[in-house]
C-alpha cells in the first residue's frame, strides 16, 4: 500500500496539471486584493454616508414642497416633526464623516440612531422607494454588534480593508460560486483520466495490488493535493491583504436573514469556516462522481461534460422542497445557504449540506473502489 501510495503521488505531481489549477485559484483569490490595495480612498464621495444624505435630500424636498403649498390637513406619515428630526439625525453623520473621519465609533453610533429611527418610521407605515425594513434591521444588527464587541467599522471614509474583510469581499462579490465550482469541476474531471490516456494505467493494472486500493490511493492523493492547493492559494491572497492592509478581526459581523423578516449576525470566522467545509464536501462528492464515470470511459470529454453540466445546474439552482435538501447539487449554490440575504424557502442548513455532500461523496468513492476491486482493473 505504501509503495502504491508513493507511486500515485509521483505520478500525480509529475503531470504538473495541479500547478495550472493552483495558479487559476490563486489568481481568482488574489486579484481582488491587488485591486483593493491599488485603489486609493475617494475623499470626494459620500461612501458610507451616502444613504443618509440621500434620505436627507428626500426629506428636505418634502418639507420644501409643503412650505410652498401647505396641505389641507396636517401630514401624519411622515409628519413635519418626523422629517425635521430626521434631518437633525443626519447632521452629526455628515459632520463626522467629512470633518472627523477618525471618529469611527461616533460615526457608528450616529448612523445607528438614524437607522433605529427610520426603521420605526417604516414599521409605522412610511414608504420610501428603495428602502425596506430588512435593510435597516441588518444595519442595526451589525452596528449593535460592533459597539457591543468594541470593533471599529472598516467600511467608512479613508478606511483600509483588512485581510478578513477582504476575504469576504473576494468570496462574495468578486469570485462567483459558478467560477469556483467550474474550475474545481474541470480539475476533478481531468483527474484519473490523464494516466488512462497516457497509458500509465496499463502498468498500474499489472501491479499485484488490489485495484480497489489503487483507486483509494488515487482519491486520497488527489484530495490532499487539491485541498493544499486551495488552502495555499487562499492563504497567499490573505497574506497579501495582511501585509498591505492589516489582518483585521475574524469576529467582524456579517448580517443575513433566515426568514426574510428578521436580521441575524454571523462572524467572518464562522463564514470562512462554513465556506471551506462546504467546498470540501463538494470536492469529495465530485471526486466520487468522477471516479465512477471514469471507470467506464477513457474519453476526457465525457467526464468533463458530466461534471460541468452538474456544476452549472447546481450552482444556479435553489432547494425548493424538503426532498431536494437530500440532493447534493442543492448545496452547490452555497453562498445563499451560508449567508442568505432574502431568507430560505426550506430548512436547508450548512450542517445538513456538509453531511449530505460528504455522505454522497463517500458512497460514490466507495462504489468506485468496490467496482475497481471486483474488476481488478481501472
């Protein structure tokens, strides 16, 4: 077993294909960090204060129109007093943002006071196009957590984006799930079929070793090398952000909603852990699928087409029934599962996803090992 394992390691590393996929993942993860480090703070733009200045402008226009043509009855929702109080709440936000940007805690407190006031306005029935209750519930949850944990907000004027926050921005905004899974699927699809095409598999089939054991070693070697490649590429991008902007805090809050009505908070550390575990589960599942398929074909296109189609369908779908939560591809669109922004249709959790993907992956890998053992060829 030990000799065969070493042989699989040498065979895999000799192809250098893993370097190509490592380079692709590194580029995907590090490019957003490079862009962020090269972009200088734009002092002439409102940035984090923009939403409050926009609402202040809406309130000002409403008050001005009422001064020119007083309504027959006193306005109730919003009332003149509400609009004037709203403008009063915006004044410290604007003042701190433009003249005292270093006072980040004060800015967080000022914006929190406005958010709490405006949320109550919306609850009372006030309607402003483009502004919803959930938006302000999330903002309030985030700021209350920041103040409670004594963490400074980083999304404000002249702020750098530290490594932990940049990692979330990279994974959420600049690295679509479909891109990650497509590269992963191509990598897995190329695995194993390569030595079959080059004839190395004929020599492997002559080994006086159980072919089930050979298949198992192939799976372990590929899994280890791919996990190391992913971890190293992401780690290098994280290190780059740390050197240029600092490490930040893994306890920084991210907001989401499970029911589409209330807001909840998750730390960046928890987000990254769940992201990594789901990627690992998907990788194991794809390895299982690839091993079963490639036992019956030497055509690389067959394996790639099956995996690519599976990835594309899975990454663009959502679980709409309880039955679908037991289907592995339901977890391919994993960002919406980890950090849902509009709620979930069914109870589909990260924990269940890890179990479902892992179980299916292990069963498929075991099936390929059993078939290889029974046939005594790969």
